[in-house]
């Protein structure tokens, strides 16, 4: 086991391999791995990718392991970077998810596991890919909120996954919603909730990524217009680039995992992937 982020050990630390990693002054990631393990064993890498240098550290680690004679290498990256850029919306844009996938595929890994990918494009692009769904995460969230909460799908892209989560939970009620986005500016508008009256029911918005949070704030306002009760938000990958002040005005509790970073914030419950994967 090599946990490249020493604060992130989703499969535990048993049989952990010692290493030193650092970044040269020129910006290049580097690693020195201890040789106190059998190179014939399977090596499991884990890392959280928050920058291109994090991907670079994975690449240099794999190269070092192969030079040590390791034949079987597996990788767990919970949040697959650039997964939202899974299509070219306007001319001049890259297909960024494929850029990352091509780099990882070139490493020749025996398995790449991701947690709750943004769409089916990511696992389709990755060789030897295993997907861990958000089902257990949402199960843990519902256990903390209480049964009877309605699952809210924020847009059409989330529908397939949320109905599978509902099935896993035994048939939790799903409320479908939609929004409009200007593909040139990214501006959101036209939030719709396809329910006449929520009659005070508690609602849990379920999605994979929260960046600035504009989708969920706009949706929360519309849910309240439809007489929703308490509002909750469950996010697999919490970027939270604009913080929590605005979100806290709308949601009684926010749930996320440690797939990107640790979060210590009033009103936010972080469920560790180590507990989901146990």
C-alpha cells in the first residue's frame, strides 16, 4: 500500500510502504520509495488529485515501482479530475477528461478505481476501470437524516444515478428537477422542480460535485417555493470553491466525503471513504 497523500488512507495503512516525496524548485514532483517490500507483491496506490502535479506524482511513482521490478500496480483516485469536461461544448475547447485518461492509460496499470464518476464517459475512457458508486455514502447520509426524506435530482444528468441509489435504498421517492446553462458563459437559470407541492417534506439533493454551489442555491430556492421542509445536500466530491456561507443559508446540513480534501466546517458532515469502503 502506498498512500501518496499521507492524510488519505481509504484502505487503511496495513503493509504501508515508506517513501519520501517532494517537489523540486523547478516544480517537478519526485519520490523515493523504500525497498523493504517484495516486488512480486501487488502494490495499491491511492492519491487525491487536486493539481496536475498530483497526477505527475502518480506517474513518477509508477515509473519508480516498475524500475524496482513491481509487476502488478493498482490505483485508486476517488475524484477523477476534469470529469465535467467530458464533451466539447464549443469550438476551441479540449476534451480534458480524455487528456487525463490517456496519461493514466499510458501507465499500463492493472486496475484504476474511481468513486462516483461524473458520467459514464470517465470509466469508458479508462482501461481496467472499476467504479465505486455513491450508494453506501447516500445510505449513510439517509441514516443520519432519517427515513422518509425525498431524494432530489438536480438535473437530467443525475437522473440515472439517483434512481439506482433509490433502488439501493429500497425505493426512496425521487423528485426530478432541471436547470438551464449557457454553454458559453456557464451561467445558470431556469430552475424547475417537477412536483406541485412538497407539503413540508424534507429533501436531500444528491449530486457528485459541488464547485461554487450555484446549482444547489438556485434549486434550494425553487424547492422552498414548492413548500419543501428541511433541505440537505449530499455531495460525493466537495470542491466548495466559494466556501460555505451562502450554502449554509439554504441547507440544514451538508454531507460530503474526503475524496478531495478534509473539511472542518460548522454545518458540514464529512463521511470518510475509509468508512464507506470497509
